[in-house]
C-alpha cells in the first residue's frame, strides 16, 4: 500500500465541510472591514523568501521545499503568505490604488519540519495584509479583527501578547546590547542559537529550548531601545487597544520568526492548546516592499494556521457541523428506475441533497440503506403507487408517510424543506 507523504494529511469528508464553514465565516468577517481576496501561486522564485523571510531564518535554511524547474530557475513552494502578496502588490502596480490596499488569502503552505499537533508539512493559512499606511490605527484594526474572528467562532480562553521590535534606525543598538549580554552566556546556548548569535541574535529570544530561555530571561528589553518614532507608534497602539478594551500583555521575548517584521509584533494564544498555544500571529513589515525591489510601502497583517484552529474549535466544542437533509430515492424495480433517476436529477438541480442507489433495491434493504446514510426523507418509486402515477414519501425522523402524485412531489419536497429549515 502506498501511503501519503509524511506531514501531508488528507482532510476527509466531515472535516472538509467544517473547514469550509469556518473559512466562509472568516472571509465574510474580514470582507466587512474592506479586505478582498487575492490568490497567489503555490510556488515562487526562491529569492522572494530569501529577501523577505531572511536567509538566516529556520524557514529558509531548513524548511523550504526548493527545486529547479526545467529552465534551471530556483523555485520554492511558498512557506508563508505575506511575501507573495507583497510581490503581487509590487508587480501589479497596486501602489496606484487608494491606500491602504486590504487583501486576504487562504491556501496551502509548505515547510519541511517535524510533524506535530497542528503543525504539518503541508498546512493551510488564512491571512490578511493591509498595505500602504503606517498608522497605528491599522495595527490595532488587524489585532482586534483577529480577536473578533476567534471570539465569534466561540473561543474564550484567549490572550494577546504584543511587543515592538523597532526599526532599522533603533534596532542595531539593541542588537549590540543583546550580544553584549549574551557573550558570557554563549557556551550555554544551543547550537542553533550559537549560530544565531552572529547572524540574527534577536532570534535567540524566540528559541523554545529551556536552556536558552533561562539564559535570556533577564536580557535587555528592546522597547527600552526604541527611537522616538517607534516609541510613539507603540504607545499609540497600546492606547488604542486600551480604548477598545482589548486586554494584552507586553512580551519582551516576542520577536516572531521572520526577518521582515518591524515595530508591532503580536500573537494571540489559547489556554486550551497546551504547549503549542499560538493560534495566530502577525505584525508590521514597513521595509518588506523595498527589500523586494518595490517602493517604500508600510504594511501590517496576520496569519493563522487553519489546522491548529480546527483542533482548538473541536477541543472546545465549537467545531461547526452542517447537517444536510438528504432525500433517498428508492426505485423498486428496473421499470421504475427511469422515473426515479429523472426525479433524482431534477431535485438535485433545484438544490436538494439527494441520493439514489445505482441499481434497484428491495424495500427493506432500501430503507436500511437510507437510515445508514442518515437520510431524512425516503421517496419510494414503484409498486401499485407508481401504477397510479404516485410515489410514497416517508419522513424517516417522524416515521410518517404519505402518497403523493409524481408530478407534485417536487413542490411537496420544497414545502417540507421550507417548513423545516433547509440545511
């Protein structure tokens, strides 16, 4: 037996319906705030991610799926969604549009890492990006919109972690102060963090290993090194969150794992998820467009892993379920099959959920099959009733039946679905 690739799970019927109910709800919510959908390719030129995510990040160094196409070009399956959106913004001249340009995306991403709960090698992200405005109001809109989505999905045990990581002007001073602090502790760092010490010391603060957490516990705070502009921006973000009644915690270790972030970074975490408790994260990336060859364009956004969200919804009893009232059409004999099949096609075309066996069944086995398939109604085509031009309509939940004309059955089904609320 050939199995699917490791870390690339199948999403089976039942879960797919729930997933798309959730995605439809999220889409509708962000569209209320003016975000519009963009669809980008699942692979891009590798250079896009090296420039944006960062050459020295784990994603680029260890996790990207990269290959050469037949023209010898280095391409990568997208590991995240922001860089492709910014690439599309630049390429299609969206800077000429009224700013900010508000976009959202949904689709598969790919990272080679050890599969674990809510983290796979192929996974789905939903994200929003607001490009073209550096206002702190936009930062707060993005954070609060994420909370609105999660709360409306029924989630309660949520916390907001927030930090500012400054800009190109103030971050170098902090970088040096952090290195000075870490120098005497260098030997106690993990191998990855020893390498990060030279290439990207801020990432050491994000290390999940307990030894590195201990060594950085009393590290200098980046918010103490912010320039005046970054400090004012961060203070305004916090002030606006307070006005909206959003509870938050300043987390001095929060830097996020991607190099393109500037100023505001945040995560929303759930107390119902255990150790891997981040539901979504994001922040501001005001230098990303320039690093990719575009003009200076501030931006801010978030991304959420859909698999982890679905696990959380299921764990907290908030996973949506769509029950469709299926109509089982049962032809008793070959002679009845044409009329039954025509009725099946007509009802399906008009919007009913229908099923027909692909060969006639005896009445008893047909009823048993209809119950197994969780059908709500059973239409029996055949016998003396058909000779009279009628069919039998059984309501399987109420255990009642009626004989009705074959020409009137579609209207009767419509009445029942309207009465019961079509699902």
